[in-house]
C-alpha cells in the first residue's frame, strides 16, 4: 500500500504571514492539529516553507522569550517549524510510518514535484488499518507503562514543560490513585491564546504562572482496559478522533496507549523499502 492510497487529499494551508489566531481558527474548523505553511510569491506559486502544530503554538506562547506579546502580534512565521520533512505519494506506508516514528511527528506533507498533493497523518494510518486483524494483540502489550502524570493542582507551566522536555503530547491528570482528566498540548495552546487575550500585559507573567492544570484539563476521559484488543482501541481512536487513551485496570492507571504506539505496530507489520 502506498502513501497516495491513504493520505488526506484535502489540505488546509496557512500563509507564513498570517496571524496564529487565523491558523487556530482553521485548525478548529477542520479539526486538524497541524498546518503546512506556505509562502505565496508574486507568481501566486505556493512554496512550502514550514509546518505549524498546536504543540508549536504552546511552546512559543508559554515561553518567557515572548513576554507580554498579545496573540495578535504572533505570526505563523514566528511559531512554525522550518524546512519540514516531506514524502512522495508513491512511497510505501511502511516507509512513511517509519519516518514519522523516527522523527516523532504526527503528520507529514505529501509533495510530488514541488507541489503539495496531500497530508499524511497518524489518523490516516489508523483509518486505513481499521479493518486489519489486531484482535490477537492486547493494549497491555503495546502501551507505555508508568506514564508521566501531573496533579490537578500542579501549575500549567509545569505540565507544559513536561510535555516538551519528555516530547509527549498528553499527560494523565491524577489525584492520589484516581484519574481526574488529561491535559494535552492542544489544551495548553488554546488556554495560552485565551489567556493572553483577556489579561492586561503587566499581569500576564504572574497570572500565567498561577494557571493550574485543573483550569484547562479535559475531564470525564474515555479509558480502556489493558486487556482490550488493539483493534478495539484503533476503532475508538478513529471514531472519536482521540490521539491517546489512558489505560485503567481495576481503577488504577497502568499505562497510556497512543496513535504512535499503533504506528509502531504498522512499521513492524509492513515491509519497509
């Protein structure tokens, strides 16, 4: 199976000179977490110059380097990752999955002859493999055990730092032995945007430091058992657009299963060449 067989052909682009609020609106409207960034020249040719993710937004807006800047002063060019990895549409999905796993990225633009043809994301892999038989593989055999967690009373800046230092996308929120919720890079990005809009400049640094995880976390989180099959989890992720699920056994958090874990399984099963 090739990249062109599973990629999303509808690509949502953002110009490097647009405001990040515009980019977030595009992400929210189309329910995507990353956007290829283009530079449109005088001949109206769209050149791919970067990629911007919700995690990039969370990284920049939470950084002391950008101090009290309002969201309206942040442009895509400030936030984006430059020179993104790309892949050609005729490459095998095994090769594509391996590139994404090795570089810890959730999506990659599909480019043929300098033209953006599509976008390949972890969700595309999950959708493409829904019909495969993964019933014999259980979540406990593929999940990340002893996941990094935060408490609801922890500061959001601490959770943000863990997300970037550990290069992960989500943190289960635990109070004692009880799962209270989950906080993601998306939660951090959106809270930082909202916060900077309403808080006067002189109060921003102090107020940001006082934001708590419970202020932005998602509650009533969907969970799975370690004995559930990978096929079952894959279906849940595809149908609900989840990127990861906490694993609970007898009420105790025993791990977390993510799309990355499923992509690694695809790499093992596909012939990479």
